[in-house]
C-alpha cells in the first residue's frame, strides 16, 4: 500500500494504491481522474515543466518557457539542463520553439510570453 497526494486538481486528495492480484486498486480518490493519476504514478509518472531561458537582451534578460506536453518524471533534470543551455538572441513571439523534440522525447520547449517583441517595440 502506498499513499499519494493527487496533483490533478486543487482538492489534493490523499490516495491509497496497492496491487491486488496483479491489478492496481486505488482508494480514497474523489474521482476517476485520481485513479488514473495514481496508476500513472506507479507505472510511468509524468510531469510538466515551466521555467525560463536567458536572452541577450538587457530589457528582457529571461523569458518564460514550458514544455509542450508532459515528460517522464525521471527526465526533469535532463530537460532542465537543456533549457539552461539556451540563450535567445532574437526577439521571438509566444509559441516559438526554443528546443524541438527535447532529448528525443517528442516534446518541444516553447516560449510562453510576448515580452521580447513587446519590449523590442518600445525600444527599437
Ligand atoms: S482525486 Fe479527483 S478530486 Fe481528488 S485531487 Fe484528484 S482529481 Fe481532484
């Protein structure tokens, strides 16, 4: 029996999961999404990442980014290392891919703000 906190919604339910006759049994979840979350946590835990990348522009030295889909939890540090290597040297819009298919995971790292073009419009 393992106890988990569901992170799917703000209720943060405490769940219990155990394998009974080779089948995962989840209890104390308030909804089916909690059951799915708990089983995924035991078999292939996934997470999303939001972070920032550096730029060469003093008026916006960092811009926010996120991964385009969830990644395996055990790849978080590897993906963060790739994100930390990026230095943006052009003024790009929200949605720009700073990394395509990061580490072959079929997940992109994309810019989530227009701050670079907004600041550029003011200063250029
Ligand atoms: S079990 Fe359902 S209600 Fe509870 S935190 Fe998870 S998603 Fe929310």
